[in-house]
C-alpha cells in the first residue's frame, strides 16, 4: 500500500512541475510578439460529423469540455477506489480530511461573498476559491522529500480528492445552463445502461467506453457541463470483475493505470497552457484591488488555510479525529496553506463562471495565479520550519 502511494505521489510531483512549466510558457507567449499565435491556437476549430450530426468546437472548448471529462473520469475512479478500498474506506480514515475539506470549501466561499455580495455577475465566481489542485499541492510537498510524514501526504491527498468531489457537486448544481430535455433523456438512458452493465457484472472496458462516449455527447448537448459525464461513467465501472478465464481483476485500477500518465503529462499541462495565458501588459496594479480578484486571492490564500486548519483543529480537539501520525500542529498548518493552491481546478471553475475572459480584464485569472504562488511559497516555508523543529 505504501509503495503504491509513493508511486502516486512521485507521478503527481512531476505533474506539478509540468503545470508550472506550461503556465510560464503560456504567460511568456501571451506577453510577447507571439501573442497572436497563442490565441490562434486556442481558437482553432475542429469538427466531427456523423451524417447530419456535427460537433464543431474550438480547441479551447475541446480541451475544457472533452479532455477535462477524461480528467474527471480519473477523479471519479479515484474517489470510488478510495471509498471501497483506500484512505476513505472507514469513518476513522475519512474523518479528518473530510472535515478539513468542508472547512476548505465553506470559508473561502464566505471570503469571496464578503467582497462581492450584491454584484450578481461577480457572485457567479463564488466557487472559484473553493478548489485545490492535487498535483500542484503534492508537487510542492514533495520538494521536502521523505522528511514529511507519509500520513500528512495521505491527509493532503484524501482532502484534495474530497475537495474534487465537492467541486463536481458544485459544477452540477450551480454551473448548468438551460436544459435540453431530449439530450437529458439520452444521457439518462445511457447512464441506466451503464448501471445495468455493472449489475450484470460485465467487465469489458470497451463496452463502458462506447456507451460512455454517447453519455458524454448527450450531456454536452443537454446543457449540463460535459465533464460530469466522466464522473458518472467512473461510478458505473466495477471495482472488481472476472475476465474470460474466470480470474478476478479490477477494471477501475487498470483504467487508472492506463490513463493516469496521460492526465499527468498531457491533459493537465495542456489545460494549464490554454487557460493560464494572462496578458499582464493590460493589467494595472490598482485593478487587482477590485472585488473579484480580492475575493479570489483572499479566499484561496486566507480562506483555505483558515477553513482547513480551523475545522481540523476543532475536530481533533473534540476527539472526532486525530492528528496525522508523526506530524505536529505546525506541519498541519503548513499543509493547510498548501490547499490554497487552486490553480487548474480554480481556473476550470473560473472558465465556467466567467465565459468572457475580458469581463474582469483577466484580473480573475491573475488572482488565481497570485494566490497559488503565495500558498505554494508560504506553505513550503512553514513546512520547512516545522520539519527542522521536529
């Protein structure tokens, strides 16, 4: 079990570095004479047609609606696996990260609402600071090496997974446009068929993927965000099944193993590249004091650490949960600061909340990058001090 977690953490650490590289590359391109090439790349149109049915979207939308559905498929698989046979499989294991995650979503949202209450357009972004980027956060934690207790890494990983589950629920409830009933019926029929496959014990992964593709297209056309199709598909895939020879295997683990490198080394860095391109030349410093960027920065940097550490502290003092083994309060606080690394998840929710990038003159995206950088640097320094004292 420890070896599997270590391998996962190592992969996520490399993924975190790639996210930083992709972001810097995007920022350099947008703020250089090559800006037009960058934007042309984003708005390059790709279409797929079957008879009279045509699916035509820009590359940006294919990445945000298509490739991110694969990312959310992996998130769903991780959540299901951890609940059945992992760090979320018992109340004792789930207590601390679950309570911390609730605080880490509630308090940042309250910070954002405090700054933007009364502005109907700005309030669409209330969920932006509630997210945590697991790859980036674990990447920063890995810089401290084996000096960080494994239990603390597991706490951060479990909290981020629960955080992702919260983000999925938020997207489903609050970022859904007008519903197309026909597409919704097709989606429900596809989901029902997948559930029947699961009940009957079908183990052929290709069967799930074919119906899953129909589910994704119908969800895309229904008005519900297409990434939710990935989560729905994940929860219908069986954890254990028998192959043609009668041997037991785990379809979930096989799919995770096959897709995880693609997510880490291709999909998330590509997502960061197309979404983190902020033209710094058009932003004035005083614009960062407007309510939206202030709400995002305060929510991610202050709200996250206060919510996660505060709720965890209360849970431990009430003996609902225990401090991660081998750690201390300062270490827990350092990890709580790292949860303010919203990055890809915050950028994703930002793209749903504010479809027009120019609405707040890119200050919303820059606020996410600033808060992520602050959380990463301060969290790392606090953990370094805590470890040296230990």
